[in-house]
């Protein structure tokens, strides 16, 4: 790739994105990184052959800046960057709840901003990254974001008004599945299975179910019905899930996650 890209605040997601870009064809010499600790920056240089720089230098040198710091650190980072960001830089935010308007208000006039909400399966190249354009971002800017984040999984364009809902569904989504696997593993132990066997059974069942959801083209209701025979074991389990309000609890949980994302976006997330 011919353009220079800087990943600022290179934690786990930032590093996953960095490594995915290199696998996708970016030359490490075109990739800049910033990190809070010098030893972390040196670790990234050694591991990937990228160039550690300070935040102002990244703003001056890179064509695209990807901000992967925590939401509570974004204001300070943008304040540091703003005096050094030319109007033709593309700025991509990967922090939950940080709106394009928040960044546009703090950056020089006309700087294009794209908001992206990735999730942690970026670490294994199976991310879902949701992308929204700011007021100055063009189709080419969105395509650049898709090219970058497509190196670690799938991408989806949505209006920014839907970002909080997407954060609740996919940004936080992996945690819900881990929670379910944890609960099912405990149930397997209660039913008499060793923990490792219960874990293996559940994880492979989850992988198989996910692949069928992705590849079969069938509605999840149809796939569930295929497993649910009359008066059988599955319908007995489904009845208990309904009796305990699991569906309603999931809806309430996602509404709570969406509302928290809105709080972060409004600056009331402390």
C-alpha cells in the first residue's frame, strides 16, 4: 500500500489491526505506531518492523490516523494532535461512544473523520467493524477505512445514528457469547462432565452453529426448529429458557449497553 497509516495508542485492538494490515499487504515501513510506554513502542518495532513515533509526528507524517485509545483518553489525545493535523488527513476513531462531531469540533475545520466500532475477534481476523462517515468524509475515505479494517474481518456501513445500537450488538457482543459459554460449562459440570470436556463440547457446538448461521442462508428460527423435535430434549430446554425470561433479559441487556454508549457519546460516561 502506498499511503502511510499511523495507529495511535496501540493496545490489543490496535496491535491486532496493525498485524492484520501487514498480512493484508501493507509495508511495515509505511506503518507508524504510538504507545504510552517506550518499551511498548520498542516491542512493536521489534515484532512488526514498524516505526514508533510521537503523536504530533504521526499527525504530521501519516495520511491516515487511527485513534485506538480508550474513550476517556480521546479528548486529551485529540487536543495534542489538533495543532499538527492538516486538513487532508483522514482521522479514524475506534473508540466506543466517540462521535464524529466530537472529533470534528476539536480538529481543524474540514478534516475528514470516520467512526469505526470493531470488536475483539479482530485478534483472530474475525472482527465485525461498523463504519460511519463524518460530515467531511467522502466515499473514498470510507473505502480506505473498509480496506484497513477489512484486514481483520468483516465491515458494515451504517448511519452514525445506528452506531450505539451496533456497539451494543457487535462491539460488546462477544462478551455475551463468552458469558453464555461460561454458564453452559458450569451446567455441564453440574450434569457430571469434567470441565475440559464440557468446554470442548460447547465451544465446538458454538463454532458449528455460527458457521451454519453464516453459510446456510436459513433463518435462525428454522435452524433452531431443525434441532427441536416434538417432546424432545431441546424443546424442554427452550421451555425453561422462556420460563426464566432469557429472551427478555437479552433485550434488556442490549438496551442497557446501547444507553451506556449514548452516555459515553454525551460526555456523561464517568
